C-alpha cells in the first residue's frame, strides 16, 4: 500500500475527547475550550473528537457538529484533529464528515453501522460512502465490544484498496489483532491501540500510537509510556502500564460510569467539564471517597515517573 497522505501526524498519544457540559447538561462551548486548553498544555499529539468517550451516541446532529466546531476553533493547526463521524444512518455520517472537512480536520473515522446486524458488503458500503464524501484520510474504528461487529483482516484488506483508508483504530482486546492489522496494511498504514489497559503491549505489537478514553485523566503517564517505547525501554514502559492499570481498575469499579469518575477527577484538579449525560450514571456519594484515592494514585504515579524520566 502506498499513501499520498502525511502519516507522521497520526502517531503518539491522542486522547478521545470528552463531552463537555454546562450545569444544565447542555454542550458547553466554554468548557469544551477548557478541555482543549488542558490538552494543549499537556502537549498531547492530537485529539479524537466525538467518539465513544465523547458520548456521541447521546448527541443529536447539531450537538455533534457544535463539538467539532468548538474543538477546531481552539486547536486547529496546533495538534492532529481526528473527527469521529459514525452515526446510525449513512446520511448523518456524511453530513458530519462534510462538516469536519469544512473545519479543516486532519482525518475522519467511524464505527461500523450499529443496531441492525449488517453483512460485510453493507458495512463496507457504509464506510466507503463516508470516505467518498470528502478528500480526507479515513481511519476505520474497530470496537466489537460495543458495536457487535468485528472487522476481519480480509475485509480490512479490501477496504485498504481505497487509498483514503490510512489505517484502523483498534479497540478489540487481543493485541494479536493489532499485529494482524499492521501486517495487512504494511508500514505505510497506521494502527492505533484502543484498550488503554494494554497500551504498551499494543505498541510493542505494532501500534503506531494510541487513542484512548482514560488518557484525559493521566496524559503525562501515557506520554511517558509512549516515550519509553520509542526509546526501547520496555521494562520501564511495563512498570508505568501497571500503575496506569491500577488507576483504570479503580475508575472502572466506581458505581458511576468511568467517564463520570474521570470528569470528577478532572474537576477536583481544576478542569471542570461537567458531568455525563443520562443514561450514563453519575458518581455516587460512595464514589466521592474512592475518587480521592484515585487522585492519590495518580499523584504518586505522576511524581514517580516524571522524576524517573528527568533523571
Ligand atoms: C470500549 C472503550 O470505551 N474503549 C476505549 C478505551 O479507551 C477504554 O475506555 C479504556 O481502555 C478503559 O477500559 C477507547 O477505545 C474508546 C475511544 O477511544 C473512544 O472514545 O472513541
């Protein structure tokens, strides 16, 4: 596969951007800018806007367009911007794709169609219809645990015949899938690791970078893990992954949703982006103490690994 796109921007640590709400639960322009500024300050390599962590599934078309607009206002030209445009209908996905292209996004991405189980040829047509709507490069989003659809390497190979397909954001759990997708696409393609719990393993198996839903709570830790991988320091990278996994495990054991927990961690650390939209569960009274413990874990890991890196 040869590509005409500059793939160097599709690497590193790319947080999946969170939905930012005001006190009434409406999309907040001001708080979206707050999250953009936080990521700029943390020096992540890009953001993935409007995906699972962005609660896209609970937003209407106008809200999704607004989020894409606010992020581009603040971050265009400052880091890589990837727009997730997957929606229940091809029509809405295309409208989002056209909107993202008009805002200067660097790439598009989409989950497969949801709700009805569709055959490969219909899924393939869905992705290709989105791809044909703009001139932007496209990243397939494989996330079988939420969509019920598994991308097979045979279909991936077919999709790669479209030169605008630059790779896959893979959220399936086996890191074997990452190796297979990288092998299928070759060095001239991109694979992003999805499961944050195995970021280091995914990178070692061939992922070029990661797009993740927990990066926002601990961008420094993922940036250091990524740097260790680049330097071939696999033992250090594995140690930091283990600390990251303590934090993810704690976040996933809250009564409220993991995203509610992450947003509360951010709020207590000075970045208020509101709560989560129903039916996602907000944090409970019991969660409040656990969140203090999560912040302690974060502080310990941040101080340990930032000082180790600086030595
Ligand atoms: C199933 C799921 O939500 N996976 C997350 C992970 O980052 C996940 O939150 C993390 O590994 C914790 O389990 C990402 O792959 C999703 C993502 O990048 C997105 O928000 O689009």
